C-alpha cells in the first residue's frame, strides 16, 4: 500500500492486513445476503473507494453498506429471532435491541475483537435507507435535520437524540419541555417535525433515495433512485460486491463535486480505530 500519509510503512502494512480482514467478512456477508435474497450496496467511504480506487480508500479502516428499509428490517428481525445467526460461517451480527439506534446493524468477525474498554468491535456498518416522494421537500428536510444535528450550538441535544429510543413517551415530553427556548424549538424540529414530514413522504415508488427518516445521516445533495437502482456488481479489492447503478452520481450526492480530491496528507490515516489497537487485534486475531 503506497500512499503519502503520516503513517509509517509498518503502520501501512498493519492497516492493509486489517482491510483484508474486513474484505473476508464482507465476502461471507455477501454470500449470506444472496442466499436469503436480501439486497445491499456499498455506501459512504466504501463506495468512494470502489469508484476512486477499485477498493478501499487507502487510509480507510472500516466498510460501509446500505440497505433499503424493507430488507434492512427483515434482516434485523432475523438477527433478533436467532442469536446464533452467522455463527456457522464465522460472522457476528449486532443489532441494537434497545431501540437507541434502530437504523444500524453491525458486522464483525468471529472470534470477536474487543477494544480497551472491553466493548466488542463491529467494523462493517450497515445503514438503513428509504425512498421518498416530493424529492425536493424530502431532500431539504433530511439535509436540514442533519445540519442542525451537527451544529455545535445544539450539542446538548445530541445525547438526548442518542438516548431517545430508550426513553418512555412521558420521559421524552418531560425532557423536551425542560429545555431552553432555542433548544426547545430545535428539539421539536429535529426530533419530531422533520422526521414526521419524512415519514409521511416515504413511498416505495419515491424518486429520492435517502437514509431512514430517523437516521441522523444525510446525503450531501439529492440522489435520484436511478442513480441507485438497479444495483450492480462492481469490483472492490479483487472481488465483486453490490454497488449503486451510477457510481459517479452516487458519490457526487454523498460527497459533492470534490469527491475526487484527496484530503490533506495529515488526515490520511484511520479515523475509527487507533493503529496501535489495530496492530494488537491483528496479532491476537
């Protein structure tokens, strides 16, 4: 792996071994999904890597996938009903059983790896996406929700957002009405009003593809369903996995017109896991 970065050659080799482990997990997952007739596609940094490098972005340390809502919740229900799902082909699934983030599923290898806090590490992220009608309104609602959520001014709301699914209705209302005026207005907008608009706009025939209406993530700009469907098999690290129909338009929707530009050299390093921790996992795995 030859690229300019703050990593040493030894650290680059460690990262490369880690990426190869992720590909082996993805290969097993791909077979599982085809067997159960479930659809997925490469998303986020992974689809950028597929388009720009035919594999990982060289300094990336995880894999991102997306699924449409119907298949996503079918898979989630399979995980919840069968704790041993995946164990026969060396896969571990994670699905949040407490409703804190119902739009996320994680994948890991078996045996599981643990971080310094003793928490299992899931290195392939699967996100839930949906189709929406009234594309302009739906896209604006999603982008607005994301931009407000990420605004540092509203950081005090972010813990509430992450805990929202585990609170009772009474606890949610009490929390909301104890907020400061500007936080109160923002909470109504981000937690209730915009998700409600998006849920009403969701349609199996909608022209817009966006992340689930309760997901905090959003595309940089609107992506038409024709850029996603029909899914196609595209090369990634010497294997064929599912990706969107139009890689260029999809990456432009995710990252904007500058999707081909590389970040500054000092930022070309893993952003999810510490390289020293990865090295320990490689040695013990």
